[in-house]
């Protein structure tokens, strides 16, 4: 049981928020539990949901890779809510639980991922396990595979979702449906 | 402030007692507002820290190069309170 009870679905009446909720349901991340918890402050929630959707669903970096990174981060902080959500778009694009599990732990020796993807997974991992390792040498390696714009996209995505997972962990919430 | 400190340094230590303490003083709306503020702050400072960029302006308001700004502000964040008081 979440420490912050989700509001009743009928309490979400702001038309813009209802539209954003629809986009979230279509993607699957976040699910209505998140929206109904944070709908207590709708004016703060609307720009936040837009940022989450744009950062995760849109952009030029492969959505499946961002979904693996997102789950990797949620597992690091042991957030049961976000660790158990799955992007419907990523699943439709071919993402499997095996890819997620390997991408979260044993990606370095796996043939499932290219060196480009491994560098991105390493970046996300190191950024919050030991950010001192993300130094000039690390960024030089990143630049062999990713453009400046892509590095900003991945870094901002990691930064945003890491913060979200840390807060959600303290709410002890669970998704509507487990992955 | 205790909540923020625990989230950022040791989220596993945040228990039911801490939550009850938080709810004693903040409404549900305030708790979620604080949470969303933290969404934007917990991770971005770590990411930005790895990019090694510095403020565009010196403490006295001059537009400065990144090299000069690095000399002025150094590697570690420090309060500018002392500068402002001078």
C-alpha cells in the first residue's frame, strides 16, 4: 500500500491533465497510479508529465535503450514502482525481459548490445554509482559513438528519471499491473 | 530538509517514522510538490557535475570565460554568501 494514496480517478478533471494521462496510459510509463498521486498539485504535475514523456518517448536515442536504462536505474535504487513498469512502445518495438535483465547487469559481455549501446548503459550506470568515473576520458569515449545532442538527451533522461525513482521509492508505491 | 537529506544520501533509511514526521508538518499537496521539485534536482546536479561547466557570471556580475569562471568558483560548490556581504 502506497504511503500516498492515489486520488480517485474521478478527481482528475483538468482537461490538459486528462489528455496527458491518456498519453501516459498509451506509453505505459508512468501509469495512472503516478498521475493520481501527483494530481494533488496539477499545475506542477502537467509540465512534469510533459517532460517525462518527451524525455522518454521522444528524441533521437532509441526508445528501447532508454527503457532499459530507466529500468536499470529503478533497480539500482530498488524502486518497486518504476522497476515494474514497462513501456508498451518498447515492447511493441521488440524489447524483451531477457534484454532488460542483461542490459541491467551483464551487458558488457553480451552480444545483444553494440559497443555504442554498451557505452550508454555504462554512462547511466556510472553516473549514479560513481560519477567521478564519468570524466573527460569517459566523455571522449562517449563522443566516439554519440553526438553532443544525444549525450545531452541520455544524460538529461538519466538525471530526470533517477530523481523520480528516488522520490517514488519513499512513497513505496506499486504499479497497477506488475511487469 | 531531513527528508531531502535522507533521499539524497540514504533513501533506504527512510522509514514509516520519517514519513509520519513529514506528514505532521506538510499537507498531501505540499508533499507531492516537494517530491516533484526533487525530481528535477536530485539527478541533474550529479549529471551537470560531470560536465564541468561553470556560471557565466562572476560574483560581481561580470561576464567571464569558462576558464576564468573555473578559477573563480573552483571544483567544489561553495556558498556565495561571503561574496554578497562584501
